[in-house]
């Protein structure tokens, strides 16, 4: 705790009361936020944590919008409320899962979840050992405990209207591409909504469509979790992937319009690329004029972390993300 505070951490996210008190004693200058694993579902629990000195409460994912609205109306305005808006939905109550630790000795509650809820499971009848019966099955297999991912990009008015002041994106075991892309899209959606709600209403389906292109689980699409009642759609969720992480911009020469790109998955000349810019709108272009570090023209970039020089149709910056667009089936 002391080392984290000294390194400049803005806040600690804590669910255990003992660790909470220890943090207040050893690093009193660092804010403490109450984790969703504290399963805070009512205003009295919020007041309890606030009385201990918590500045922000990350509400349980089981809360509905109506629950959150009642909580917001019952607690002081200075109490910050945060809620999940996107990402994996844990099969365990408020994310307190012991399955990963039991099966793989990887503690989910210590940030090391192996996501065994995404594994395929069968039923075994005790008089027939070794005979594995599928619970349900489709072309993707069986994933009994795998819930559809959450996406609330189309419901920012409802979220803010309920009194949520901070949106949380789940990113456990996710790639930098997933985190960067998802955060980028929500940032655009939030800024548009704050500047012009009518424009946001016109654009919200496009934001949701962009999020569909990142890896997620949802055979019938994303879920709205518990916000509007029981999660819909119910049932199993298979992994969906709408695009391939092609690379990340390392540097850009504004005079030549050429970017140095570090490859992350193979892409070739003629592929359609989508570039997500940290300082502006995303854009698409065809990969043309690709060169290697020796300046020779190349047809593809097949090698992991290969450095490629690529002509850009618009200015880019270091750390902008590049995705190879996957054609619709």
C-alpha cells in the first residue's frame, strides 16, 4: 500500500474491511474506492462504507437501474457511485469466484482469474463413470457457465439519469488492443452525449456496432446485465470476434505521411485496415505501399512484432491501434 501510494496511485479499490482500514492507516492521502466484490446493493451499505472514509462505491453488478436510482437519492451528493458498463459478466455473485483457485491455483480474487467459467463442461452420471453427457451443444461446443458480455453503450442517458458518476469497463485478462479500443469508443460516446444528446441518439447504434467488432462473448449479441431486470439474452455465450488486432503505431513522419507500425497479427497488402486514433476519429484505409526496415516493398507482414512502414491517409500518433477489418460472412 505504501509503495503504491508513493508511486502515485490515485486510489485503491478494496473489498475486504481489514485491508480497507489498513489502507486508511498506512496511506491516508490515497483515496479508497469500494470494490464491486463488496456486493453493495443498497443505500445503507453505501452509507456504511462512506462512514469509514470511502470516496467512491463501485456498485454490485446485480443492481438494476431502479436500485441505483434509489441509492443515489438516499446518499449524500459527494458520495461517488461507479458501475460496470462493459465487459465480461462473472457467473459468481458480485465476482466472488473460487473456481479458478480450486481448479488451477489461480486466485480470481487476486486478479489472476483463469476464467474457468468459459470452459466446456459435461454432466457425468455416477453409475457410468467416463461417460460425458453434453448439457447443450452447438457448433461452438458447450459453455454452461459462460454469460454474455455486458454492453451499455446505447444507454448512457439511462445510466447517468440513475445517478452513476463513473463508468467501469471490465478488462481482466484482456489485451491492450481490447482495452484501448473499448475505452476509445466509450470516450467518444460519452463526449458526444455530453455535448449533444440528440447527436448521441443518432450515433449510439454505431458505437455499439464498433464494440461488436472487438472480442466478446454473446451468441445472440451483448447483454444489458441486470440493469433492466433479468439478463437478456439468457443462456450460453460463445466467443465472437469481429476484427483482428493488426498492429500498433510506433512513430509517424508528418512530412512523408508514413507510420512505423509494430505488427501484432498478420496483415497483407490490399487488406482493409481501421485505425483508432487516440486524439481523433477513427478511419479506414487499404494497406498499400508496405515496406520493411530495409525499405523494400513487401506483400505481407507475417512475423510477430515485425516492423512495417505504411503510408497513412491521415495523420496518426504513437500508440494508435490498427485493426484488420474482417469481411462479413
